[in-house]
């Protein structure tokens, strides 16, 4: 069996398609932003502080958990179809397609 990559699809915080996302990641771009989540402060003074994350603004607003992953997968597959100019109705394509889900692990300090 031979393997060939005929297209890519990507949705990330720095690009909602494979071309802009890969270009932004390659140049080291990031978009950290305070999230609507507060945790106990770890500093000398008691209090709360905002959690900083990398939200996908305009695409994932209001979605969490499995709904968010489904939305991101749909966006990546739509990008795959557009980028590689594939016909979504072509059964031969889907019969030989392997999908690789890339999720980064949670980052802890």
C-alpha cells in the first residue's frame, strides 16, 4: 500500500484555513487572550486572575467540549475539500481516506 497526501485542512487560533494557519505558525505568531475564566491567584497577594488562552474568535464562540471538537473537525474537513479541490460526493476519495486528529495536550506550568 502506498501513501500520498493530496490535501490538508486546518483550523487553529491563528488561521481558519491551512494556508494562513501554517504561515502564521511557521513565523511564530500567536494570539494569547484572557478567557472568561478566573482562578485563584498564585502570587503573594490573594485574589483571582484571568486564565490566558488561544481562543478561535468568531468560529468557536459559545462552544465547549465535544461540540467544539465537532465544529473544529467540520471546519478542517471543509478546508481540506476546498484546498485540495476534492468532490465531497466522490465515494472513492472517502473510501481511501485516513484522518489524523491533532490535538495539543493541556499545557501546565
